[in-house]
C-alpha cells in the first residue's frame, strides 16, 4: 500500500469532517457504504473548492455524485488545480473615464 499524498490526506480529512465519518478508505462508496446523500456530497464539493482555493463549481458535483469515493474527490481536486494553473493570468485593464 502506498503512502497517501498531502492532497489525499487533506481530502480524506475534509470528507470525514464534513460527513461525520471515521476511517473512510479511498475506495469506499460514500453513498452505498456510508449512506451519504447527494446534498451532503454537494457540500463536500463546495468545501473542497474553498479549502483548495479553487473556483466555484470547479469540483464537479455531478461527477462526485456519480462516483462518490475519496479517490474521485482527489481526482476532481487535482484536475481543477491543474486547470487553474494552466489558465493565463488575468490582467486588469485600466478603466477609461469619460469627461
């Protein structure tokens, strides 16, 4: 068994904290194995975005509901982080004031 990465460790802690669970394994089905509902999964998605500094709705709630595992959470956070890093920085343009 390989050691968990920092992202995996943080995601697991967030999932367990938000859902009030203990000893969740990466491949556990949060819905089937732990009885988590879709609304709770949406809350997890929002918390992951907040904790990892991701844009709102960058962690797909639909994908998480379809495959509700810690492993999928890690995958979604990693994808959103890479997407954010590859976007060009936005430069604020000065506003022209009309007299």
